[in-house]
C-alpha cells in the first residue's frame, strides 16, 4: 500500500513548527511526542484507505452502498499441537485444580473470575447471532491471549461444583485435556482449533465467554444505526482484505473472498 499518509504541508501537525523538505513528506517534525499524538490521525487515514479498498472489491451483485464494519483476521498457521504445549497446559491445570480444591476443603467462599470488557455492547445485543458469525469471519484473532493457560483460573474450576460430587483432581485435569485439539493455531490459545474453540462454553474461562472486542461493538453500532438493513463485514489482516460478507442481525447473507 505504501505510506498511508503523505503530506506536503509546511508545518508539523503535532507542534506547528516549520518543516524542512524531507519532513514535509510525513507532515511531522520527528519529535517522539508529535509522533505519539499523530497515531489517531494515521489510524483514521488507514481506515479511510481500507474502506475505499473494500468498496472497490465488493462483488457487483452486492449493494455497494451498504455501511462497512471492519473486523480483524487471524492468519496464524495451523499445526499439530506440540507435546511441550500439551505438557505445559497439563501442569497448569494440575496447579489451578489443586488451588481450587484447597479453597473448597477450607470452606472458602466462591472465588471471583476476572471479567472482560464488552465495548458498549448491551447484554441483549451480546446474544445476537451475528456476533458469533463475525467471530467466525475473524477466526478468533483475540484468542492468542489465551496462550497455554486458556485464561482458566482456580475460580473456573470451582464454578463447576465438581468437588462436592467427589470428582478427583486427575479426573478433572484429564477431562479438560480431552478437549485439546490435535491441530491448533500456533502462538494462540491451546484450545483454538481450526473451527474455533474446542472447549464447551460451560468449561471456558469467564473472560472468554464475556469478551466482545471493539470491532464487534462497531458492528453492532453499524447495524443499529441502519435499522432494518444489513451491512458489509470485512475481515482485515494487516492491510489486506481476506474475506467479506453481507450480514444482518441473524448472520451471513452473502460471502465473498476478494
């Protein structure tokens, strides 16, 4: 794509100082503070460029005037789950299950699980089928944060109420391990398989079930602002449009790979 923002202005966008010939190309003087303050401007220009690019790639049979919502896109490689990651996760499970049992046996109160941001999406809108659809188009870019722990915590184990039914630590650990995929995304959550999370929702960390990214928030806003219509959801990796779909509140209407 080349430089996202080119300028021939003679003063710095950040501090207003006079620029030399080379500095005018960027419109900045080179001071780190001016660079920092310029990030929103650069992002807005990048967004403008992406929207224009998407407009050019919309299939001829689609309504090209529909609003566009941008989504991230996971393009990590799929590979067999390494034995080292399996063992690291197994050791982690043993640790948190032991902590959860200790709390239970000491008559402790229910532990609190970390909560996750929802980026302005209401509890009602959070149940819209289109959000799951959008996550499918994205292929779980946010899931890389799960790493080898999958965000599981002692509170996650305690929430299952298995200890009062006499389930052993080993049985709980083996139960979780049974859901590990044979093939997973590299440098992502151990449970992120080719078709999404392999853990049932009830076994996942609270943060995984709650989290709604800002892009999903934007998607809901776009649909809300254009009540009764659809929009185009485009999944972006760096500056490349990987796929797009027309969607409404219930999911995909049409799908295309540019």
